[in-house]
C-alpha cells in the first residue's frame, strides 16, 4: 500500500461518519504525565514558494515528560548511500531550547513552539466514540476529538475513552498558500518516568 493510500485511509477512518455530533462535551481528558511510545508518522506538505510537495514516512520513538515540559524523539535515518544513523531531538519548551544530535554532532536551536497540550482543550468537539480491535471484551473504546490550535492547525486527536492514552492524531493546516497534513499512529505505550532520556547530551554541553 502506498503512502498516499495509507494517509487517505487513516484520515477517512478518523472523520467518516462522525460529523453528526457537534456539541462540545464536558469530558475532562488528559494524557499521562510521563510516557514513551512508538509513532508511525506519515503525511506531506507543499512549499508555498516552490509549490513542490514533500512526503514523510518514518518511525519515531517519542518520550513526553509534562512535569519538565520536555520531549525527546529518536528517528532512524537511512541516506540514499545506505548510511544509517539516529537523529535525536531533545526539546525543553520552558527554556525555548532544542538540541538536535546527528552522528556525534550537536546543534542547538532556539524555539518558540509550545509543547502539545496535555489535556484535550475545553472547546474541543467530540466527534465520535468508537471501538477498535477485536470484538468482545478485548476491544478498546476510543474518543475522537476535533479542535483548532491558536496557530490555526486543525487537529483530530483520538484517545482511549477511559485512560486518555493517545492512539492516533491527524493535523492539517494551510498557511501562506502551503498545505500540510500529518498523521501519527501510536503504539507500544509505556508509562513511567525515564529521566535518562532527557539528559542534555555531553556533546551539546559547552565547556
């Protein structure tokens, strides 16, 4: 199955048959404060200047620490030459700093982005509640919410109904003539603190 087919099917699964319910539902939902998981990331974006479209299809290991307002991602990268390496990003949102590590090299970037909200916003719309997995007691009830961020990104966010564990998310936006759509399929969630994952790498510490 091609990337485009997978993206269309995933987006359709999120939105089909669920727009009949448009009331804001008062159901407080916050993801766990500390968890790591694997994300299958697919999507694409169009550059507003060159009008070229780029596609994304990768697997990312994510760790979220909402107490420290920090995240870490590790992505396996394979170059056309066949060389492989791990691209790591360690972001401290309160400090507005992101460390990016590739093959023993570190780059420090100043950021203005905020960490994704831990809780579903109060004005989010509950599109539907559905069931995934096998029939019977082994299935999982999930809620799909829709909301728009302050920077005009539309997000469809699906979480388990009882625990509010993330399941998948689609986000899309149009900005200055460019279009972006990304889908994140989440698996292998592990709860708990992993302080070793958010230590500033030695190669990023200036002496």
